[in-house]
């Protein structure tokens, strides 16, 4: 190969020399000899180092009878010739030729050609310069010819280097498909400096080169990625600084590893059954060398029964596989990879389907402590077949709310995102899901949230006398509880920072003594822990001590036969801890029935009270400085039940028969009763109005009064709206009989089988009360049972809308008995058709 290259270079040099000589001859014909007016070179010749050059010099005589006798070659400004041809003692053809040591054995003067020329072979870089040819004729005058010779130094060598600066030649690699390639071509020597370029065959790839020190020229070829069509590609680097010689070059051939192109499974996506053997074949093509085939189920590698190589780019593998329940929803795939190329694997596959209940796994994305305000993600991984649609999130075994107030959301219903974690998010988390096969739960994760201190709900006002020591407690809520405290007191005069205090974890006590009236004010405390500094301080009012204010908004929440529940709102505590006392007194005899003191909230459950008794309650607040004025309210305990409703199958049947009979009778009377009542009402309307005006001034009761319409109203406004004391009811009914009752013709003989009769004597009057029991065995004698008669404007009856209670009363006065044949009955009964409705 080296000989071939040298031979090619020689032929190229000869060809170039001949071309150069023909060009020189044509120029020589036009050149004029140098003279005093133009002593410079009129011809410029370029020669390549280690090549040859012909410097022309015309020796033709100016006359026919003349001939050249002496030819001298001078270089630059030297007075000594470098070459001489002497024919002064003989003919020109037999002239003696002499050369200086500088051109010895390399220079020869050729006289056959016209013009004659001095040939230098080989040319050295020191031969460059200005040459002057002097021809002395025998008769004519001498002629001088000046020629400037430029010597081109071709590059000495060309090297191709890789990224590790390893010299490359011939077949290089192998490189991987898709791998970037960087080759550096360096050309050494050359004057002028050569141009260095990269070629792919006859196609120019890169001609950008740069000059380096020490006469080196560099061209870097960068290919971002090699593809399979680059296999066995020839890359040539050429270096040239002239158009005479063949450029110096170096060539490399690329060897490549190829990735697999296609991978297929046969049969593809067929259904599989649990514990049923199935056979699959995987075929991969396009790899160089052939691909390695592996089988995978999820992250588990399966062992194939056979793995064969059919040709250089084709391979196959056979797998016999038995699926299990745990394999459901796992990705089953065949993977083909060229081991020589990392990341060259391609695969194909699908998800298996095996039915089983959901299996869930919960994990938290954060490691270590969670700080307040950070975003936290819970990821719930679900495996189930059939697939589950929804995942339920639980917090402390209760369903987690995803409302905006909870500052939480889900991503694809599989990730729970708590956007700003707070102390309210501390607790146990888990996820659950269900499918037709059953319900599954994940593992539990307990999340703790670290947060900066904040104030707890605590006492905010301290009453203290001048000169008295007060111990102000500041309790903070924080995690961790190792808190550093800071106190400050602000009065109307100035601000104090040097407060004496002691601390223990999350609680601190400030010790303070006001000495003057101006030493009262607001005391504040702050805390800081590893999670941060408290933003808002805890404020405590230091005020002069005094008795507390009265409780407010006292009301009866509930009442039974022997128990009454009373609730109030506390007032200002006077700057000191306060307690609350309730005292119960009987309205009948004034005896104390109960005395209860508590120190939390003014909420009392007063028990062991007499049945059916009107009671007055006094609620007071007290502290070390005194007691508040009492809050007064009255209530009434319920009456004892006199009859229980019989329940059961037999009882229901026993009660059902009379009820049906009563309903039939009621339906018959629905038409007659209203007509009778209207007629009786119109006859007595005028008389009743006069009697009502006369009696209105005489109705003076201690606990029961009548309003202008004739309604019965209790004087105890504080008792519950559903309870009317029996005693008050009887007294009001007796004293306001003319104003509050409607005289009707009695029909009390009807339906006596479902009513009971009770006689009550009040003074000289007798009240017959008939009523049915409610389902709890208690008579419903309350204001809801009193219904206003729209036609008369006063109470005509008491009835139980739900429990069908009817109260029927008649009384006889001694004054009425004295009247001849006068006997009237007062009926407290609802018209039968209204009772039915």
C-alpha cells in the first residue's frame, strides 16, 4: 500500500512538472531580460519540497555566428555562483558543469529544451530564493534572467484520534448505534499551513479547521448519533496546502453494534387462566450481534425453556408459563436487548387479568418530620381484579373529607395531596377499595406535624391588688414542646421586657407584682421551637381584682319529673377564677330544694326535686372578691305518669277495636256537632261578652293571669314552653271560668270507654277532667294543648293534637245551686270534628 501511494505521488509529480514546464515556456517567451532599470525577478516559480523544479534560462545566441560561452546561476545577493556551465574552451554540448555544495547532485542544466532550464531535484525548503541566470556570449553582450523560487512544504503526516487521543486507522470501533462520535484529525507541518477537511466518500462533511502551535492544524468531526446506515462507513481526513501534489490523507472505517428493531410475541394478548399452563414465543430482529431475549412478569424475570439464534440478526425464545393469582395486573412482556449497547432494549407485552380482592399499599412521600404548611402526598398503590374505580381515604378510621376547608385533594384518586399540613392533619391515614371480590385496606401511616407555638385556650384575665403577687400562666400548643419563652408587659406608662418567669416545656409562669395603679396593663408571651417562632402573642390582662358579673341568658334546657337542666352564659370573671352556684327554692313554701356549686361552666343538672312542683332558681357567680347579683328563673317539674300504654301484639289488638268505634262515631258527628256549636255560640255570644267584661277586673291570680282575649297565661315566664303546672292550670281554670271557657251542651257521655275521669276539688268547685294518656303515660297539660277558638276569641277547649287528649270539666258553685233549677256544666272539650281532624 505504501509503494502504491509513493508511485502515485511520483506520477503526480512528473505530470505536475511537465505542466509546470509547459507553463514556464509560455511565460518565458514573454519575459524580458533583467537590466538596470528592472533588476528584480520577473518570473515567480513555486515548487514543492521533495519535488522538482525547472528554472528557465534562454541561452539562444543573439546572432547566427554567436554562441553561449558561459552560463552562471546566482542565488540571492551572493557573488559566488551556485551553478556554472563553462564552454569557453570547447563547444556548448561538451561544456563543463559545476554546482556548489548547496545544489550538489541535485542540479542539472538541460540545454536540449528551448528555453534551457536548470532542474533541481529534489527541492529542499532551503532552495527558496531569488535566482539570476547570466549568459555570456562569445561575441554578444551578456543577458541576465531573474527568477524567484518559492518552496512549498507539504504536511508531513495526518493522524486521526478518538476522544481518548488514541490514533485510529483502518476498521475502528465497534461503536454503538445512537452513540455520538467525535474524531479529531491533526495535520503536522506544511508551509503554508494546509487546509484540513473530512470526507465521506466524495461528500465533504466538514472543512472547518483551526491552527495549533508547532505547525499543527486540527479539524474535529462531531456526529451527534450514529445510525445503522453508518455501518462500515469510510471517513477520510485530507490535508493539502497546494494544488500540485496529492493531498495527504488518512481513512477509518466504522464498525457498529446495532439495536434490535422489532420484537413480537406469539400468541399476543390471549386470556390466561389461573394455574393453566400457556406457551409463548418471542422473536427479535435487527440486532448486531443478535439480541438477548428475556421474559418478565412485573419486576420478576422468568426463565425461558429455549433461546435460539436463527441468523445474524434474528433470534427467538420459547416460554412455558403458569399464571397465579398474584400475577394479576402485572405487566407480562418479552424484552430484547443488545448486551453491547446499554439501554438498547425494546419490549412488547400486556397486563394479565386474574380476579382477586383489592390489595393496597400506602406510602408517604416525605422522609422525617412534616412541618406545618408543607405539602404532603400519600400514594395508594392498588392491585385488584377486576379493577377498582374509586379509592376511599380514611383519617383516624373515618372517611377523610376532601372539601376546600380540609386543604386536600386527590390526583387520579390514587394520591392524596395535603396542600398545607396543619396540626389538624395529625393522625392515622389509610386507603381502602372494593370490587366484586371484596373489600381491601392498606397499611396505616401515622403522620406527625411539627408546628410553631400557638396559644392554647386559657385564662386571659388576672385580677390582682396593688402589692399582691400574681402568677400568670402561659400555655402554648407546639410540636416539639421544647419551647423558649419571652415575656413583655405593656402599661399605660411604659413597656417592660425583664419579666421574671419560669418555664417547663410548653408552659411558662410569669411572676409579677403591681406596685402602683399605673402598673396594670397587658402582659404578652411568645414561644419558639425548632419548627419556628410564634406569630401572634398570647395576651393577658392584668386588672384590679373585683367580684364577677352576673351570668346571662339563663334558660331551662329540659325538665323531667325530678330533674331540671339549666344553662347560662358566664359574664366577666372580675380578673379572678370564678365558680357558679345554683340554688333551688319551692314557690309553694320557700324551702331550699338544692344548692350546687361548679367551677367550669354555668350548666347545671338539678336532680332529686319534688314531682309536679313550681321552683324558683337563683344562679350566682363568685370569686375571691365576692359574689355577683343572682339571675332568677322559674320552672316546673313534670307530673308522675298515671297510666302506661300497653305495648305488644295483644295490647295493640285490644286498643284497636275501641279506636275504630270512636272513629266511626266521630265521622257521624262531624256534621251535627259544628252546627250545634254555632247555634249555641250565637245565642250566648252577647251574654258572654258582658260577663267577660265584669269578670276581667276580678281575675287576680298570683301565678296565673288572663289576657284580654281570655287566654290562660302562666306568671312563670321562665319555664319550658311545653309544661303547664297542674296546680296553676286548675287555679287558672277555676278563677277564669267565665272568661276562658265556652259553655256548650255536654256530650261527655260519648266514648266513655276510651276516657278516664278524674275529679279535682278547688275551693267550692269541682272539676271533672277526662283525658287519654300519651304514649309515655303522661297527661299532656301544656300550652300546646290550648287551642284558640276563632269564632269566640277565647279558649274553648284543651286537646291533644297528636295523642287525642280531651279534658272535660264541670263545676258547680254554691251560688249556682241556690238558683232554682239552674245547673250548667262547663265543658273543656274540643268539638268532635276538630278532635278528629
